C-alpha cells in the first residue's frame, strides 16, 4: 500500500507539473522555498497522522485521513522536488556553456 501511495502521489505531481506549465516558479530561490515549505507540510501531515492514529479511530476513518491529509502533502512535496530537479538541470546547462 505504501508503494502505491508514493507512486500515485508521484503521478499526480507529474500531472500537476504538466498542467502548471509556465506558471511554475521561475526563480531558483522560489523553487527552493517551495521545497522547504513542502518538507514542512509533509512533516506536519505525518504529525497529524500520528495524532489521529493515537485516538483509536477505525481503520476506514484513518484511511480517509491518509488520503485527505497525507496524500496531498506528499504530492506537493514531490511536485516541488520535480521543480528542484528542473532547477538543477538548468544550472547544469548553464555550466556547460
């Protein structure tokens, strides 16, 4: 299930990146800022999962929290990782010239 969640989040992130197109952040500083925010959101979502799991809710409700809180946070983090990879590719291209 965990691998499926990560693969699904990556596919969603790639789709969003494709749909965003030219509206993605241009500045490397802004992209890195998004990466840092993405990591913070991901950490917060894991904290929410631990908090919710400690309450002893049923598995169905916990899965709803995973899909409603953790999946969007993971998707955003992977989206920002794609933006960071684009930045690194652009820097490598500039270094060659």
